[in-house]
């Protein structure tokens, strides 16, 4: 791949605003240049300084009325639920039985999984998401289909087969042993291949026996650089159910802790009802939480306490949680996140929002040296956001006084239409 350069306003997070303050958390170049070589970022900075350093044959693509940012990172999403997004009228446990399990059963058919993988990845890229942490179904072929499609596009993607050996329909359960052996085979086949990573994926504590959770922990011990991806403390009824199934444990998190599932690459979706002690334990073990506001509102689960997570320096990424989440767009998800904070009397600054959608997600996934920012040496995963995506956005942004206001408008009014182009490893993978 030859060297290329992209000129526009450029913005990226370089630190967590909660730790360093707003002003020190980002870099902004009103007239910036991003230089990409061989799928990686070679330089970023003011166009006036960098243009003179380019070789004569380097093509410069210029964008007017646009902002270049890192690609968005979705730290929790369900690929098999693409076809049931917007399913009406239930809370978590009834919703799983009514909609989710029948929908996921279709992924026993590899041809169906291939078809949905294509739709799913196109939706991610159309919405500017260049990396996602993804639930497959219980069927290994669901993960094969997704990884095959992602590899073809050279995406950085993390996924895993669901492990679920109880409290689910017979047609959708594995066993402790098959969950282990099928996951192991998928790790051997896919983990570390290109930009792909594997996540050991027990659905949640109620659908795995102690034997299965033990073997999930065994996989993490055998393959220390794979991920663990599951759910925690999403719904009050769910939490009571966990207590009844594991009465010997002191709480929901303690179940996972007991089976050695906490660690630097462990991501727990939701965490709406975590207590201080649980946040502290997650932070101590280097685990992360995926904040999924659209899903939490849609299923009536509750409001995630971001200030409590910040107090404990707990890594937090953003998740759409499609299909309970109602949009693939992380801009849309940030719109909802802002409201979730408002309902708790807290503020979500636009630069913290940018952090959650990019560098915060990368840190949650321990990939901040590769994605989530535009530092030289990072993968060239980036977006071009169009200030004139809609007539209203165009009109509103003409009133904007600074980049903070512009950023907030993009997150409040923005959606898939805002994403003009998506690049992954320097390749154009979506053009609006």
C-alpha cells in the first residue's frame, strides 16, 4: 500500500478526561493532516507543518466541512440478534425467551450465518464502528461466518461462541465439555489470525453450570491473551436469579471471580446495578465494563453509574448491545448516554463521550497501542464525519463556536448518515 494523506479538521482522545481534565484529554487540529502508510498511521498534526514533509507522489485527499476521528469501538454487541433489533415489549428474561433464543437458533445453518455476518459488518462500518467485541450464537459456525467476513475486510474484531449449558431451550444448549472443546477449536483456528481475536463467551452466570464456568476459566488459563466476554448486573430480576442459583457466593460478581473469569481482558456488559465493592474489585483485576445505554433504556434495566466507575478508575467502554440496543450507531448511543447521566444529575462532557467511543473502548480491550487514537504507529482505522450530513445538522453547526460544541452536536444529531467514509487498516471499507 502506498503512502496517502488526508486533510480535514482532526480530533482524537489521548487520555481519559476523568484523570487528566478535559483540556489535556484530546488533540485537535482545525486544519489537520493524517498520513497513512501500509495500513498504519505515520503522522498526524497541523497540515501547515506536515504537507512539506510528504514525498511528491503522495496523494492528499481533502475534505471540506468534515472531521476525521478514530474509528469507533463497540465493546458489546450480539451479531445473531441483528434480525430482531426493535423487538417489542419485554424486560430482559422474558425478552430472551420470547425473541432471542428462537432468533439465535437459525445460526445452526452456516448459510444463514454467512448472510447475517455480511449485513452485520456492513451496518457496523456504515455507522463508523471499526472494532467490536461480539457475541456469536452457541453454534461454532456462527463465529466462523463472522470471522471469515471480518478477515476479508481486514477488520480488528473480537468474537466468541456462546457457552450455555442450562436454563435455555434444549435446541440452543451445549454441554460443559462441548462448550470447552468447541471454544478451544475456534481459538486455535482464529485467535491472532490477521487482526482477529477470540473471546471466551459464557452468556451469563444463570445459563452456565459451575462445571461450564470452571472450564471457561480453564480456557483463560490455557490461552492467557484471549478475552472473556459476558453479562453482569443488568436487571434486578436477573440478579436475584443468580443469587438463587449460586447461594454460596456473596454476589453476582463473586460468581465470576470464584471461577477465575476476572482479568485484564475480561469485559462485562452492563453493570447497571454494581455496588462500590464490585466496581473496586473489577478495577483491581483490570477488568472492564461495557456501558450500553440504548439497551438499558429499551429493556428498562436501569441507569449505569459512570461517576462511580470513574471513582474506582474502572475501565469503561461503550456498547450498542444490538439487538436490545436499538441502533448500531455509537453517535446515537452517546446521545442516549448523555441522557442517562442527566437522569442521575451528572454531566457527560462531549470529550468524555469521544473518549468512551474510541480510546476508552480501546483501553477496555487492552488495544490502545493499536486502535482508539490517531497516534503514529496505530492501525489506520479512522472516520470522516460530514458536518453537512443532514440539513438540520448543517444549519446547527453553522452556529457552533468551538470544537466542543461541534462534537456535542455530532453526538446529539448524528447517526449513520454522518459517517461519510470509514477506513480500516488504511482501506476504504465504507463510502456513504
